[in-house]
C-alpha cells in the first residue's frame, strides 16, 4: 500500500519518471515508463532489476549491440485490418526496418550470450521472427523505401512508357524553348518549370499572348506567366494518364502485400511490446549511468543495511555544480526497527528522510539505486509518508489536523511489513500536548512491528527512544566551532537542536537569549548541553578511531607491499645471476671470435696501415664492450697480447707480389653503350659517345658530358638494378600525377559554344581523365541547339569501351541538353 496518493511527488519520484521518459526513443517506451509501479513481489523485483542491470552491462561492454530503428506501428496496423485496405509505402518501409531491428536484437541473445544475459535471453526467446514478411517487403521496395519497377510486370511496363513519354515531352518543350529564345520572347537562361504536375515555360507577362498554349499560373508579382505550350499539351495529358495508371497499380500492389501480412498483425503487435521493453530498459540503463547506481543485494525481509547512499536528484544537481553529496549510511533490523533523527534545523534531517523514501521506492520499481555495492536492501509491503504541510482550505484542515489524519491512517494500517517516513513528528500544536500525543503514537507504532525513519525536535521523544527496545536515536552532526551543519548522520545518540547557538549566531540580543534560558529552566539547558558534549566527544573519539583504523590499514598495506617486493627481489636476484653466467660464457666466445677476426683482417691487409688501423679500432670497440660487461681482466689481456704479436709479424717489409696486390686491379675499359657510375654523384648513366677524355652520357632524359676519369664501369647486374630504380622513380612520378589529377578532377564539363571537333576532343580528354582517376558518373553539358553536337558526342561515347550508358538528364534538370554518362571498369 502506498500512502498518500501524492507520495511520488513528495519524495521526488515524479522527476525520476520524467527523466526516464526523456531518454525514451518511442511512445512504446514512454508508455512503459508510465506503467512503472511499486512492486512487492521479490522475484518480480529481482527480474526487473536483472533486466535493467544486464542492459547496463551491454551498453558498457557490447559494441556490436545496436538498437537500430524501430517505430510504433500499432495504429497503422489497426487501421489496415479491414479487407481491401492497405498499408502505405512509408509504413511498409518502417515495418521492414522495425522487423529487421527485432530480428537483430533477438539474435544477439543467442549462443554464448544466453548464459551471460539470462533475463534478457529469456524474454528474447519468446519473441517471434518474421523473415517471410521482411523478404516480401524487400521484393517490392528498395532500401530507400521506393517501390521497385519490377514489383509487378504491369508497373514495369507503365514506368517504361512513362519515361519514354517524358523524354518525348522534354524534346518537344526544348524545341519550343529554342524558338521562343530565338524570337526574343524569353531570356536565354530560362528553363522549363512544373505547375500542377505539368511542364510549363515561364514567360514575361507582356509576351504571354505570343506563345500559344494554356496559362496555368502567374508569379506573385504578376510579371511572369507559366504557359503550357500547345505543342506539349497532349504529351502532358498522356504523362498525367500514365501517372494515374502508375498510382492505380501501386495501390493494387500495396493491397496484395498488406493482405499477405495481415494474418501476422497480432503477432507483429506483440513483438512491438518487446521493442518497447528494450527502449524502456535503455532509458533505465542511461539513468543508472548518470546516477552511478548499482545493483544491491536484495533480501526477502524488511530490514536493510545501506552504505554510502546518496539522494539521486541531489546527486545530479550537485554533479552539475561540481560539488559532492555527503553520503548516508543507515541500518535497520529487528532489534532497531525505528530510527528517530534529531538535530538542528537545515541540518539535513528532511533530506535524509526523502533519501530513504526515494531510494526504497526506486528499488521496488525495478531501478538500480545509488548506494555502495556492499549494501543490502529489503522489501516492504507498504510505504507511508508524512512530509510537508497538508493544510487544506477546502477540507477545513489545519496543518496539525492533516498530520493527525495521516497518523490515524498509519495506526490503522501499519504492520511488520510497513515503512513509515514522518518529518517533524508531533509538531503543529502546543509542544507539551503535541509531544505527549507523538510519544503515544510512537509507542503504538513500535508495538505493531513496523519500520520507520522519523525526525523530531521533542526531547521527550529522544528520552523515550533511548529507553525503548526497537527504537534508536540518531543525530545530524553540527560543527559547533563554525556553527554550521555537517549533513552527516550518526546513529546511537540523540542530537541537539542548537537553538541557543543558532539564535546567538543570527544576532539575537544576548539579554533575550539569557531570558529564554531562564524561562526554559536549568534542567532543560543542562540536558541540551550534555547532548552537545556527548556528540562532541563521540565525534572526537570516532575521528580518533578512524585515524587509528587508517594507520593500521596503511601499516598492513606496507607490510604486504614489502613482502611482495622481497619475494620479487629474491626472484630477480636468481634470474640476474643466471643471466650473468650465460652472459660471461657468451663474452668468452665473442672474445675468441674477435681475436681471430682481427688477426684475419691484419693478415689479409698485408700490414696496410689504414686497414690495420681500422681493424685495431674495431678491436678496441669490442674490447671496451667486453670490458664493460666482463669481470675477468684475463680475457682482455690475452686479446691484446695476441694482437700485438700479430702486428709485429705484419710490420715486416712486404714482398713485390704483395705490393702489386696492394695496388689493386686496373680500371676496366669503358666502351660506347656501357652502363657506368658517375663516382662523384653515385648515379648510373649510359655511354653515348667517347671523345678522348670527354664522355657523352644519357642520364634519364638529359644528355651530359663528363670526364673519363670520373666514371666507373658497372657490372650487368648493377646495370639491371639501375634500370629498375629508374623505373621505380618514374612509377612514383606517375602515381603522384594521378593523385594530382584526382584532387583536381571534376565530374562535369561544359562544351557549349565549341565547334564539333573541338567539343569531341574536349570530351575525349575529359573521359580519359575520368578513366584514369576511376570516376563512374559524368555529366556533359552541350545544350540543345540543332542536336548535331549532342549526336557527335553520343557517337564518340558509343566507341569507348568503359562507357556503360549515355542518356538524357531529367526534363526538370536540363533534359536533352545534358548527357549523363555511367562508366564501369
């Protein structure tokens, strides 16, 4: 039971409902939002929460899931139920897309995802698919929703005839235009227009009698008349007849297609409910993300244990402002069923109360809530709330009377499964009597076994709660030093209202405050003082406890970290030692190889100083690398000893044979036609002619002269490689040229005013460029004239291999004055 009827407005759930509707894509989803209600069956609640949470996971993790397009078509389907009626082209196109979306979503929950998303898979498995309907619509309509020409043989015949008539009409009206332009009756840039579905010519009003035909319309200023020339009246009539025949055939096809789909109307309508559910779940998942909400543990009991709960609407408001909401932690169980919250005004008592009401209501409506993931939540059969002023002039109710009526309802209907939320319990009348009545009501409610959260300022209720089983005090914390609320709830002790302190902060004269203290009595002042001291001490010791807990946690974390690092160091030490042993063995092998390689180089160079120096330099580098890694100097000493011994041998005077070998082979003679390398440029060229010490060379497209001693003959293999490099260079140039052509290419050309041969030559170059850049659609503007230029261009296009078709432009876009060309490769 929900009480009162305005409960959603009081706790703020009406705003939650509006936010859900704002995220819906369809009226189907919005209708499900309107149908959201307070649930009490735990399995139903878990099912709704499970559906929503699975959709949250899908939005986070599944990139392949797309809701796609779907529309609520229940009304059009309902209208098309009678025989002889039909669904429009638009509705059929939307029906196809909607059924395809339905098929995609249902198919998503098959295979491995069936176990990952059990709730959604269970719902999707019951949804029917309609592949036959989709294919039937596909055979009639293209992907853009236009009816295909071959939807029926008769439609194909009508449309072919219609296109022919339109071409005939275009040619006739072009002839009329040319004559009118020649006679000076219309401007040269005038083109045909359409009025009431008929092709007409815009003519200045002063010349409208000079062109025979029917006047269909005039411009707003009256300066232009739209005339249908007499020569095209019959053609326009024929086109109008064909359009009527076309529409008649389209309706016939739509009736047949609708009749085929009609037996599935009921099943299709049921499938729309699944799509509406998907839309609804999507909106709930979006809200869940905005609230940073989670799926708590839901238990089949009336107790709950909340950690770090935040008011959803306050969280969103603060989030926009970059502020943080102080979280609420609260626990109610069989031992402490009723929480009595006291504390200063504007300290957060009412917010705390509304937080409890809104979060509990959201949960039992199947919406995840913003609490810590370790929180546990129960289920309540009833939620009763008394928040705000229910004063009514119509019913002659005062504020206190309205509170008493609410209390009457609570006393009559509250039970073990009820959750009561009462703000400012007992206020609205004389304090002593009001406090007594409130205490009696609280006692009765406690005896029913109900759960509740109540706020109050009455001291007698705080006393009663501290002495009664089932009721526990709570306080909203207050900073006594700065005299401002902290918005933190502490359970266990009552709170002070800080009335004296707040009056003093606002600036009430001290004499007035002292007089008030005397009137209230020392006992009451002492009680309030003791409350403040208790809260102060509790706050102090709880902070101490939290600091100790944090330090203990830090010490524990450090201990665990050191243990992990020690284990890691031990493992790395063993690994480093093993690696060092392998590295030492490798260095010894490298040292021997380095010595042998250095000796071999010195021997081969026959003690050539430059080459010996280079070999020595390489040896020194290798020695430094080894010395940087090896710990045994004996390897280095042995290397140097062997190298010095070999150098002494090599420093002996070389033999004549070795001297000749040192000079190297003679240069190979260069002849005409050889491929040579220009040494200074490291560039290949071909010998064209030799004149003494001067040689003429072909370098690409250039002819240059170089001295003979600057050239070196190359082998056949190197010559082939040089040609290949030259080819790559030219290929790179060619690719760059094509890229430039693509950037500058335009798919239309204007050859009006050119002579026949000149125009055909321009079109030839235009088509060649189009083939080179891979264009597929061209537009040639040649004008109408006598038609000779159009004929010459068409004859040329018929000879081009890549031209797939050449046709006139639509009559409304230029007709026979423009040729459209389609290319295929």
